[in-house]
C-alpha cells in the first residue's frame, strides 16, 4: 500500500513501504515538470518501479539519507534499472555502503550490492529535482553520515531516521551516538521552524512543532 501526499501543490510525494523493515521509500516529484527522485530505495525494487509508473513521473535521481541496509538495499539495482545518479549520504557512511551485502545477509536479504554514490553530500550542499531545491543538513547520531533534505519554500523535509513521530532514531548500532543525535535534532532541525512538516524513514510523518511539544526525547520525559 502506498500513501500519497501533496506539499502545497508544488510537489507530490508517494510513500512506498519496502522490505521487512517497512521502510518509507519515498517518491517525490516536481508538480510543474513531473521530474522525480526516489529517496531511500531499501529494496523491493519492482514495487518501487510500479509506484513510479503509477505516479506517471520521470525519475532522474536517487537520494539517500543514510547508509543502513533498509534504506539502501535496492539502490544499486534501481540505479542500473533507471540509469540515474545516486546522491548522498555524507561520506561518513561510506563504511556502511561498503558492506551492504554483508548487512543484507544478516537479515536474509539477497541480491544486494555494495556501491558508492555518484555524489557524496555535505552540510550546505543543495540538490534539486525539476523546479524544487533542497538544502542538505548533516545530522549525525543515528549514523555518522545521516543527512536531511529540506525545502525551505514548501516548509517540508525528509529526515530519514534522525527524527520520528514521537521518537528518534536508534543510536545503539555501529556509528550511532545518542548525544550526537539529540544535538543534531536540536541544533539543525528544531530551528527550521514549527511549521515544517516532515516525512521520516518509518511510520507516519509529523511536524517540527508537534515533536518539539510532545516528543519525549526532546521534552526531557525520556
């Protein structure tokens, strides 16, 4: 099942849950040009391609928020199928992309390939699709190379596994650090503004304002 949303009519987004992790692979497109990007193709590539066809858009890029297997497992296969470049994550997640096959085997996931993106992303970079431009925020803590994609005009972000509706990303995995993660959220995401809505890597999205008020990891309840 996919979930389609609109971001102020300038763009469309289709959430495609993939793999046993139910990861929110996300198709985002520019409404004016119908040019699109796939964010975090974690697997189930045939399902992702069917969603692209359903949306009737032209995918020109793949963006990665970070290097964990549930977010990148299908990236190499989709890149070859669509003949498009991969952008992201930050180079600090290179050790994860160098071990995609090994990571997949731990969860019984086959057909994965180690790979490198066509472009590593850093704080202050920008990426674009059609008429849409997204700022890159480097937000380590869940993984060293996690990045967030933020469109200032639409007040919209894709935050990967940095922040969730009512929770935050895990930090008890290689390269994770809880203190660093909370600093990333407080220093990079909360200042974006309470009106900013976001899609996250798993589960329903939320807004910065909602999480500032109610997320126990940010209010001090945890």
